[in-house]
């Protein structure tokens, strides 16, 4: 007869770990029945985030995204199904937003010195479509999935954690986060113009939250005059004005991530896409205006 306690009888244990991934620090907290289950769940969630990072990073030379960007227009490039899913969502959101959300901004970011130049394609990076192999025909524009891939990775991690049967979890990738479980998580929001200043506190339960700010980590007053925002209005190929920012809650982190950028680019804090995807703005600041 086993001496181990039944799973249902094990007390809930809280475990938290963090790793540098996706160009930020990813923090995962879980509450699970037993230490082993909590540890295995977190390990698997980090592994999934690592895969998304490897597939969609602009800076990883072997990523799906880098191979797509290096390929000649119209070339067939084998990519992972997860990359295909993100590309399809990116195109759907671009069309629905009238170009306010657009991942084809890498050319602009390179020209501004905010991304490194793309290297020429290697001979073995394209090929013919094979049975069971997903292929994508690339267009002429260079892609940067930074505006959607981080939120997607958070969503993937949450699904992995659910698969392990944990009672609750919070995955936080540099402020883009998603929660599920019985007890809400408290999240502090920072002033887009001055990230050192907390301006709001909200409870997040069974939802995602993502924030975008044109200054990034820079204080507007201390921002060098030659420091440009990495948030681009793709309709005009120009960086957004300094000190703008938005935080959006939505059922999924990928959608919150994208919709924060739609709101900032359009200047419309009541954009119809918010209600379409069950989202709402909890913090908004256009350039020169106080958070509201």
C-alpha cells in the first residue's frame, strides 16, 4: 500500500520562479497540490515560452521570423505551426484595425537604428512544400512580431499550466500577464511618462493585462532627444509621440497586447475592436495628457 497522500488530499503549495526570456524577465507563480506538480508545471511553462522565443525572435538568427525576413519575396519557408498561428492573427488584426496594428514595421525600425539590419538568406532556408510540412509564402515587407509574440507566449504558458491541473497561476512577461484561479492577483500600473511612478492598482482574475508605452523604460523628461519610440504608426511609418501609453485587460494576453497598440496608434480609447474582443482600457495616456 502506498504511503503517499492522494492528490486531492495534498495541501496547496505556492511556487514562484523567474527567467530572462522574450527580451524581458518572465515571472511565473503557481498554486498546486504538491511541490512536484508545481515544479513540473512551471518547468513545462518555461519550456513553451522558450520555444516561442526561439521561433519568433527578431534577434535569433535561426528563428522562423529571421528566416522569413531573410528569404526572397515569394519564397516558401518552412515554419512551425505556432508561428503560422501568430502570423494569421497578425494579418487579421492588421486588416481589422485598418493598419493601426501592423507587424510589417521592421524596415522602419531598422532605418531608425532600433533594429539591426537583416542578413542575406542562406541557401538551405527555402524549399518545396513537403507532406506534413507547413510553408509560408513571404511578401516584401520585413516583420517584427514584438507587438504580439510576447502576449502569445504568455497565453501558451497559461494553457500548459492548465494542463497540469494547477489551482491558480500568474504568468508575467515584463508587465504583459495573464492569470487564472480562485484568488485575484494585484497588479500595479506605472505612469507611461515616468515608469518609476505607480499610478493605479487593479485586481486581475481569470484575465490578461498588457501595457504599451512609447517611452519604454525612459522617463520623458530624461529621454535623449535622439531616442525614438519603438512603437511605430505603420500607416505613416513614424514613431509614436513620447509619453503615450495604454494598459488593456482582455481574455487573452496576445489580444490585450495588440489592442493596447491599436488604441495608442489611433488615439481612440473606445476603439470598436476593444468590445469585439471583450477588452477594455484600464489606463490611457496620450502625449502630454495625464493618465486616466
